[in-house]
């Protein structure tokens, strides 16, 4: 997922809002994919959407209860 590369490398030439729109669209089709939901949690957090970041982290943890990255964003969202 190219959007994850943008998130992990500081967004480059794309705005955080644009990446968020793209990741939300992907997450709507792959809500059970832990990688997608971890990415959504991170980009929601980066856009200061803390409630949405927490919800995405919860979805990621449901798909992969041992995900330390999802746990990290769940904690940050609080």
C-alpha cells in the first residue's frame, strides 16, 4: 500500500489530508486487514483525529491482538 509509505516517510509531497482520504477509502474495503487499520490509525492520529485513531487501532487489534503498533496508536489516541 503506497499510502503506508507516505505515512512512514513523512508524507513527502502529499498532504496528510489527501493521504487520509486515500487510506479511509482503502479501509472501507479492507476493514479486517490489520495493516490497513494500523495505517489508518496512524494517519488519523497525524491528522489529530484522536477518536477515529482509537477506533482504527481497536479494529487493528481485533484483527491482530498482538500488534504493538496498534497498541501504540490506541494509547496515543487517548
